[in-house]
């Protein structure tokens, strides 16, 4: 699609902040008014439109897509997203460790334990760490505390959390990414610790590296989205 507008502006309304193209307020992909909670987020959406060339690149609208998802899907019924995120508490990458006698285990403890422990302290929960293939479910108390935490989030923050959690395969990483001032690059590296370990041993695949770079870019964009909410 060719670019069809000249001016991109933001404005405050009674409901929140909007983006307009040549004075016309945008709608979500679901057809409702695209109203976001902060000026910072509206500006991020506006920058995506301002950054287009003569031909619009749909894949470049990552913040727009997250905002629309928050408004069209999560605002209506957040239960599906909350349930999906709770599933990551049972399969969290940071809670599944190598055998204790392996060098990788020590590295996992060094990098992962501070993140998991900090999350436990903030949320008042205790997560099981597991070595081997046997699954050990989290306690009912932990699940209910995490459920309450997730249900208290606004739709936009919940949308960002779904992105960071699914991309990192870790609710611990996802929740940590919501903290102000957190090092998002370091979090991404932590989520990929085991993958990097194996790559250092056996070599790196160019296609795999390209896929990872795309996932990293999406992860960092979701962190930026959360910070703008």
C-alpha cells in the first residue's frame, strides 16, 4: 500500500490519547477508536506512521499491533491471556535446570537464580526449580497469587507481558521486564542462556541467528511498549 497521508499528530481526548492522520483519528484493526492511556504510547504509535516511506510496511507497526490487540482482544476478556501466562509458571525456562554435575547447571544458577529469587520476593511466591525431565507443579497458593497479579494489570501492560513471556518462554523474565529501569538486553540474554551455551559448543546456524534476531527485536519492542503505558 502506498502512503496516503502527510501529517501525523497526537491529541488528548476525554478517553485518552489518539493518533490522527491528516486530522482523521485512527481506528483499531477491529474497527473501534484507537485510544491509548498515555501520551508516550501515542507518540510511539505516531512515530511508526511518521517513519513510513512511499510504501507502507505493515510489519513495522509492532506497537500499533500491540495497542490494537490490547483494545480489541484483551480489554474485552483478559481471562484467556491470564490463563496462557499462568501456563508459563508451570513450564518456565528459568525453573528447568541441567543436572547438578554439569557445568551448564552452575551457569544457570549464576544467571537465573537472581531473576527467579527477585520475582519470588516481589510476588510473595515460591517456584520449584527442577533438574531432569520430571515435572513438579507449582503450588495452588503460588498459582492463585500469580493469577491475582496478572488480573490486576491493565490491558496494555498485559499485552506487553504476553509478548515478553511467550518470546522468552518465561513468566519470570516477563514480569521482570515490567520493572522500571531493567536491562532488557540482559534479560533477553538470560532467556537464551541455554541456546547460547549449545551454540558455543557446537557452532551457530545463520538461519537460526536471523530468527533469534527477529525475536529479540520483538522482545525489546514489547518492553518499550510496556514502559510507555
